C-alpha cells in the first residue's frame, strides 16, 4: 500500500509539472477509468513468472529423479 501511495504521489507531481510547463499534449498521463484499468496489468508479471519458474523447476526435478539422476 505504501508503494502505491508513493506512486500516486509521484504521478500527481509529474502531472502538476506537465501542466505548469504546458506540455500536457506531449505527455501521456491520462488516467484510465474503470476498476480493471485502474491498476497496471503488469502487476501479474512477477507472480506468473515465479509460478512458471517453480513449475519448470519441479518438472525438471521430477524428470531427473524418474530418470535415475545419473548418466
């Protein structure tokens, strides 16, 4: 929650600087509406890759144990 609050504060400061400099037409700071668009979708990237990495590791471990583990 703290990181989210800091991010929102930084975005508000950036938006204020953009408006003060009158370059808002060149900066994409639009705030999407709706529950699904409120948070970036990339928040799921780490958990997905973590789960995929763990699944691949377990799969490799099971394969090595089933193959006898020795050559």
